[in-house]
C-alpha cells in the first residue's frame, strides 16, 4: 500500500515516477480499476492524480476511451528543448540586468549533486533521485529571476521534460559531463560573466538535446508505432 503523504500526493508521485522512468510506456492505457487495486486506494484520489498528471502533460484522458500515457517523439523533444533554452537563457539575461551573481539554492543543488554516487543504470529509483537533484539546479535558476510566470511555465513543463532527461542520464558519460557543465556555469555566473554563462547554458542544453535525440533514434524510442489514444 502507498504510504500517506497526503494519499493523493503519494499516488500522483508514484504514477509520475513510473511514467518518467518508462515503467508505464508512452501510449499505455491506465486502467483505473487495476491501479486502484494495485495501490490499495479508492477511485477519488486516483482520479485527482490523473487530473494533476494531465495538467503536467504526462497523460491524456479521452472521453469514452480512457486515460493513456502521453506519447514522446523526437519532434516533441526538439520543441521542448527549444522552449527550455529560451527560458533558461532569458533567465540569465534577467539576472544580468539585476547584477545577480550569487544563487545559494543553485550552489546547494550542485553541492548535493557532487556528493551523490553515480546511480546504477538498472535502478530507476537511483536515477530518479539523481534527476530530481539536477532538475532542482535548473529550477533554482528560474526562481532566482523572481518572475512568477516564468517559474510557473517552467514548472508546467518540468515533469514532461523529465522523461527526456531520464533518457539522457542513461547515456554513458552524461552524468559526469553534465556535472562539469553545471560547475562551469556557476563559476561564470559568480564572476559576472553573464554572456559566457548564457552561452554555457545554451551549449549544455543543446548537448543534452543532441545526445538524447541520438539515443532515441538509435533505440527507436518515440519512432516505433505507439498506441494513439485518439484512434481505435
């Protein structure tokens, strides 16, 4: 049985992690009755979890057909990373305008990432925890701008973005390389080298995009026919 946080939050977190890690693959139908029995919960918290996850673009609910895990694709990856680069690089522009050099929460996230062991590729929970720490690093960049709409929008795409970041973290060498790129960014920001910090962030995001795309193409992820919930 799921431990209570609140119950709805626990169910939501469980389903979110299963989708991000690919345990519930793209296009899979989520059977409400089976999930309620598996998690030993009633329908109301499960339905509320579905509502939250649909808002996060992780699932789609089709009237008279059911609820499905949303699809992923190389095109979606490109669109998402284009928006991500725009947001994060503009955040640096805002920090430069306010002459912000120190973001303590970002340094804390980086310090925590440095203390973590490289997760086992066969252990989704380790990878998810590692991903959460790195995602926190980028969210602190948004929060440092003080712009509530940027923060809100970034949060709205973060769960769907995490599905691709999870794939990236399974690319050999990606974690070590990503850590070094984060360290370089913090150094540039701290010294007030805003233009170079922006270029570094753009390079980091484009590298992650390219390596994730390569993995998806090589392994046929998001290219093989996925069940389209809008058909059939």
